[in-house]
C-alpha cells in the first residue's frame, strides 16, 4: 500500500527543464496608467499639456496630450498613428511612443481625423522623423499638402496655415481598409466638422478578448461667425449622414479627437475596461442634439433680422 502511494505521489511531481517562460507585462496598463492620466489631466485641458500614455485595449494606446488625442496601433510589421496634435504636441506624442518602448521610426502610416491644426499641425514633424506614409481623404489631402483650410470648411479663415505634409496617393476612400501586418484599420469618411474629416474602426485583441474600437471624428457644428450651416443644404445632409454612420457603427470602445468629447478622463480615472457598447450611439445622439440646437439658433437669428 505504501509503495503504491509513493508511486502516485511521484507521478504528480514535474520538474521544469530550462529557464521559465517570461510573460511580458502589458505596457502602460489602463488599471495604473488610466488613473495616473486622469490625475494629471482635466476635461477640456490644454492642447499641449503632457499626460502619460495609456493602453486602451490590446495593441491600441492613447499617446496624445491632455487636450488632444493621438492613437497608436502597434503591430508585427510596424505601427499606425492616428493624429499628431499641434506642432508642439507632436513632441509629446513622440515621447509617449518612446515611453511605451516603441520606436517612432517603426510607424509606417500616419492617419488624420479632421484637418485642423490642433489635430494635424504636428503631422509634418512626425512624418519627417518617422518617414511614414501619410494617408488622407480626397478633401483633406490638399489641405495637408498646402497647409491651408478647405474653402468649404465652416472654420475656413479662422486659423493660421500649418506646416505642409507630403501626402501619399491615391486618397483614402470610404470603407477602405489600411492593412499593415496584423493590423487592419477601416477608414470611414465623416464630413461635417471639416469636408475631409475621417473616422476609423479596427479590432484590437487582448488574448482572446477582442474589441471593436472606433475613433470617431469631432462632428461638432463649430464655425466662424458668418457661417450658417442652414445655407449649405448639401453639406448639412452630409453632416447628418456622418453622424448617422457613427451611430450605426459596430462599436465597443469609443475614442474621440478631443478626449473630453467621449468623457475619456472619467473613464480612465476608473482604471477599468473602456467597454461601452452604446458609446457610439450615445455620442451620435449628443451630436444630433447639438446640430439641431445650432440650426434652431440660426433660424431664430434669421427671423429677428
């Protein structure tokens, strides 16, 4: 009896051979880096104020400033960066990429949300340093190449020219997929805030947990003082269609060019998953309400003349 027990116990003992496998820890995990970012950044914070990088999910990281988003998607054959921040903010983006342990020179594609200086003013600097290809919509490409706003931009004339960018051709089309190794990003044309604005959607996996992430453009009805959206019915229809696209998108994690627009600070502060299957719907509803309020003001102002 004792002999059989000894044999059974011996059978349950395993002695590993060689060095134990090293399990790589997540870089800038949201559990720690999210609350850290929230402690350093406030809602509607300074565009060029530095905040730490935060892992959103899987291979997707927030590398922007406190006030302006920039999103890094890392892959086996290089990385994709969406938005650069301002010219000064681009330096913070570059530092955050380095803090994560990634090389800016491994960024292969630079993408943009909407072509205003607070989001793409640093693209030129990052392109020069990374040698990455810049991809943009047919309406945004001339803006980036010239540094000057589209004439149909509701904010045209409000901002100084930006540093020019060398844009690859052909331009990005609606529904086009940008593939880089194990990364696949879908481009979605969402004109409204600017004529050439884009949103993006991709799947990011952490082990066996995969999430559909949407980087939805600002789509806010902001303009110069003399611009009336109601005077441009075709543009207004495209604006509404863009909001509807975002609202109908398959979306489990929402991020926006201005972190405050998607309540990112509150979500980071909790230090937990950003999962919100209603995020895009809620965002679209808020945008529709804002646009309707803007049109009501325009109608009221017209009556009072």
